[in-house]
C-alpha cells in the first residue's frame, strides 16, 4: 500500500517535472523571441533615426552614439548600400532637375539676373512660369555635376512659407525681394500686384521696391491691421470666384485659359510675422484666405508666420545666412541660397517697371477706347457685358445678367451720372446689335438728356437700339407708369413663352426658340424717384410694377437701370426694399451716399470723373474703381450713333420719342392723319400718356349718354380739345353725312370758334355758327326725331356763360332753351345728335343738367377743376387729380375703369384768346 502510494507520488512528480521542463522550454523560447524582436525594433529605430537625420548630417556625438548600437554595423551597411544604389541610379537626376527648372522657370523666373534685371517684362499674364528660382543644391558627393537649380512654385500653384534662423532677416528679405523682382520682371507692368505687411514695421519693408509704391503694383499695410489686407484679399477672392463661377470656371487660371485674357492681375501678398502665433481670429482669416487664394491667382509668402494652411504650400527653412532646407528638395539636401540682387539695380529696375506702368496707364482714356474694334459682335443670350471705364489702364466692365440683373446709380448733381449712362449705353450699343439689345430710356429730369438718341430737328439720326425715349417727363409720372406697365406685359409675354418651351431663363428660351425675337431689354430711368413723388395711385402702382419687374425680370432678360441723386433715390426706396435688394449692381459716383453698403466708403474718396462699380450689392469687396471717359460732350456719343445708324437704321424703326415739354401736333399725329370715313366716329381729345403713340378718343355711336363735356377755365386747353374733337370727327364723315353747329358764349374765344367753323366749311362740311343758342337748340330738339340721316355735332363753347340766356323762357313758349338743351343731351345721342360742350365750372354743368342728368355726360375732359367734384361724373369713383398746364384728365364711362391723364393737342395757329397750350 505504502509502496503503491510512493510509486504514485513518483509518477506525479515525474509528470510535474516534465511539465515544468516543457514550460521552461516555452518561456525560454518566448524570451528569445522577444529579445530578437527588441533587437529588430531597436535596429529599425536606429535606421529610422539615421534616415531622418541623414547619414552625413549627424554630429560627432550622434555618430558615436549610433556606433555604440549593437546593430550599427549592420544598419550602416544596409543604408550605405541603398544610398549607393540610389545615387548610382540617380546619376542622371541633377541633369533632369536642371532641365525641369529651365523649362518651368524661363527668363526672369530662373535665369541669372544679368539677363533680365532692369528690363520691363512682356508676358501679358494669361499664363505664367510654374517655378521661380531661389538657389541651387548639390546632390551627395558635392561635385559640380551634381548641382542643380532649386525653384519654388508661386502664383496660382502654391504658397511659400519661409522660416528664418537667428540673424537671417536680411537674407530672408533678399530671398523675398529676389522672388518678387523675378515675378515683376517676368510679366508686363500691371499684371502683378504685390501687397506687403510686416508685423514689426510700416515703412521699411523691402525698401528697394519703393519706386513701385507710387503705382498700384505695390501696396503697404498698417502693421496693426492685418485684417485690412486679409479683408482686401478675401474681397478679391470672392469677386474673382463669382466672375469665374458665372462663366462656369472654378479658378482664375481656367477662366484665363478659356478667355485668353488675363482678366485679373496675379497678386502676391508677403506677410512678415515674428514667429509668434497670430491671434485666433486673424489665424482663422488667414487660413480661409490661403485656402481660396490660389484659385484666384493670389499667392502668399509667409515669413515666420506659424500657421496651419490647408492649401498647397512649400517651405524654405533657413539653416544659416547662406543655406536652407526646402520642401522642394527634401531634408537631406541643403539649398545654397542665391545672393540678394544688388540693391541699386533693384531700385533702378523697380523704377523702370513703375514708369512703364504709369506710361501704360497713360492719360485719361477716351470714349472711343470703350468701344470694340468691330461693332455688334457680341451675343446677349447669357448676359450683357460692357466696358465703362478704366482703372490704371485696364478696362473695367459692367455685367448685366442673372447675377446682377438690375443697377442702381447714385451721385450728387454734376457728379457724372448722365455721362456714365452715355458711356454704358454707347459701350453696350457698340457691342450688341439691336436684335440682341433693346433700350427704353426715360429721364425725369428737366432737360433733354436722352433726346439726342431719338431723331430731332437738327440731327435726323437715332440710336437704333432705342425703342422709346422719354424726356421732360418730370410732371408726367404716368409716363413712367406706362413704361413699367409695358415692361410688366413684356415680362408676362416672355414668361408665357418660357413656359411653353419649358425653360426658365432667357438663354434657354433663345436656344429653344431660335426664330423668336428675344433681345435683352434695358430700361434706364434717370431720377427714378419722381415715380414715387406723390402719395397716390401712381406711386402705389409704380411700386408694385417695379417690384414685379425687379423680381422676375432677371430670368426674362428685362433689366432696370435706375439712376438718382443718391439720397433722394434711396429714400424713395424706403418701404420698397424688394427693388433695392434686386439692384445688386451699384454704381456710385464720387460723393454718392447710401448707394454702396453702409460701411463702404469708397465713393467718398473716389476722384472726379470716376465711378465705383460694385456687382455685390455695394459690399466693399466688390468695389472696382473706374475712370469714366467723357462720353456726353459734343460729338462724342453722336459719332458712334451715326455709325450705328448707318449700319442698322434700315432694319430697325425709329424710336418713339415722348417729350413732356412739347404737346403733340394734331396734323402730324398718325391717329389723326390715318382717320377716314367709317362706321364708328371717334372724337380725338388728346394724346395718351403711353409707350405707344396713341390718341385718346370718345366714340360717338348713336346711343344715350354719348356727349362730351370739357370742364374748367383753362381756355387754351379747352379750345384745343374742342378743336381736335371737331376736326377729327370731320375727317370721319363724307361731306353731307355730318353737320356741325357751333356756338360761342365767350367773346374772347369767338375768333377761335370762327376759325374752326371756316375750317370745317373749307373741308366741305355744313358748319353753322349759331348766334341765338336758345333758338338753335329749340330747332335741334324739335327736329331730332326726323333728322336720323346726318349726324349732328353741337360744339358749345362756354355753356356756363350761355346759361342765363338759356334759362329765360321766350314769351309764349312752354320750354326754355335750357329745357331744350337737356332734351338734346338726353335724347340727342340716340338720334345721332351729340353735344360737345365746354363748361368752365362743374357747378354750372350740374346746373345745366339738373337733377339726375349726370348720365347724359358719358365722357369728359377735366382741366383746372378739383378731383372730388368729378366723382359724380365718374360713376362715384374717388378721383385724384392735380390740375397742371397742358394736361387734362379724361374719363369715358363706357371704356374706363379710372380716369387717365391726356395731353391736349397743340393748336396750330396762335390764338388771340389764349395762345397755344
Ligand atoms: N467723365 C467725365 N469726363 C469729363 N467730363 C465729364 C465727365 N462726366 C461728366 N462730365 C461733365 O460734367 C457735367 C455734369 O455731368 P452729368 O450731367 O453727367 O452729371 P449728373 O450727375 O448727371 O448731374 P445732374 O444730376 O445734375 O444731371 C457735364 O457737363 C459733363 O459733360
């Protein structure tokens, strides 16, 4: 039993021994494996460190430490092998690099300064070199055949961050100045702009470049206001981005490539920091600018500005006064920096570039410089684009299209608004044919600023693009309203066509409907605030129409250009922000207030004959300053107009000219000259205030109420209305079909009435001048039922003055003349007897008609009478009417829903009674 137990224990112990042995073996193996892994790790770390620092760059202490490493021999051997193999393969490297730099850094970008310093560049700036030389480097072995040029990308390729070493500021200045001179000398003057900011100083930054500071090629910024520079750059980026996007490109480089034009200059902004991080807000701004800058052709050179920039950026870190390492060459190679260009030579070269730039900008440019070499070559399907001025010799353009559909122009009197409008109109008319562009021009100012664009007495030419020219409309706000109504109708017509073709904008409509006539329409309203001058229906309707056009005109190619003496115009917009907001194109003449955004003071400092053009609703970043050439003095615009007229006038009709200062002449008025005998006689009372040249008339069918009253004491206008009514009717009847009966109770008007009588007779009509009105009316009233063949027109001048005689009953007669008149007014029209009477006061008209007789006056023209007195004759409507010379308020109850203002015709012969209106 005991034996059995000890035997069993032995077996267990033996088994345990075996297990222990096995565990020992496993542990030993694990420890060995770990040691090996640690050795491998340590070897790899050594290798990594040697690669990072560089085999030849370690100091003695470092080398000794590495040598102590157990794997030192092995690692050095393997790295040496790799390096030898690499340099054996790379024997052609330096040569390839030399060729690469030569190809990408031609001329001033990479060549020695003797070849270019002091010469003015010629590259127009559509494309630029990809690399710019900073020095050279030599590959291992340091023999001369292994030396190659080191260059960095700039402009729209990459930013550059330079880190100085102690006491290397002059060297850094040299590097930056060399680069700037290379760039400035490569391009033609004006193609590059340099912005300098230094946290430590205002005036002594790169002083050798100062000759350039009298031009826009070099700008300096306040050391305490980095935000000014960043804001300005952000503004350029936004503007360039917007221009590029409109044209469907994401970068300035693409835009340049597509258009073959520089479009915008390259910009280099040099920021000198002091190694300290920027305050968080500035750092954020800088980061934002850096990320959008390259696509806008803006490159940053950051010296000792620690910042995390997400855009492409190369680095150059100075080791000492002559050497640096660069991200272009890697840390293993040292760049031997080029020496700074000699100061005197730089100053001279900068001076030459400045002079060339000033010479190029030249003196003030002329109107002719705004015009293209060939007329009418542009297409307006997408937008209208026109040069309106120059900034430092470069053309500044206005774009009217989907992004900037309407324009607001402001500036005090004499600041050049009208001149600007001429520059704009000339530039547009020269670029686009009248098929592409139609102009509607309205000037509320007193004067004739647009009159020359329509044919006149002295000059028969006109601007073929003009469809309507309205001048002297300051008192005829209704004409402005008529234009807005016309535009709103056109808007509807275009919307309907767009719907039919299932498109949403003009460009697509034109594509879908190539046979259609869809020019872009530009409506210019100078001193537009007059539209809102009263608290009345005109203001209410104008506001509504303007808002509608402003909102929807954009996509239908209908554009408003509103000009005003700034404050007046802007105040007119109070309560109408929709229109104001839609005017994203703002043009501020010098000293204009409130046209630009509130914090944007560019107009205050704008010099004379300049304009601030801003396509971004007046926000500062959109500012473009332009010198506007003289476009409005004698023979300037006219020369272009003559050219365009000769080119197009055969194909396009003359514009309608509405001149509020001149009453129309009946004999020259188409609505009169085209009258012929017909079935629906219509008495013309005056001209409509409308976009088309139309007359207002009263139809005189044989129906009740078809009489006309002229109301008020304004003699000239009253005579004119009576005259045109009679003469227009006379033209519509064959001889014998009409009989005119005239009577005049106002002595002063007798000659005019006699003259009309004779004129009617001369035309062959029966015209009787009645000296006994009561007797005449009695006979007319009594013969009415029988006289159903010939129409009878009673022309009663000064019925009010005849009332005493009419009211008197002749002895033995049951009825007075007034009774007969009432009968004639009531029953006459049904029998073809129509009265056209003039009452000098409404009270006397009421007396004439008696109780309930207002319906007998179906139409009237009111002169100097109060609007509220007219209500009973206008179906109870509230009538607003401020009487004014040369105008009448006309209402015909069969055709009007509200009275309208008309212009009585000018009576051809001066009249002793009251002269011409
Ligand atoms: N760019 C310019 N170069 C030379 N002369 C100019 C220029 N702009 C305007 N002028 C002249 O200045 C005068 C006033 O200009 P303009 O009539 O255009 O001003 P405005 O702002 O329209 O003034 P107002 O509101 O009083 O009509 C005109 O005699 C015009 O010829």
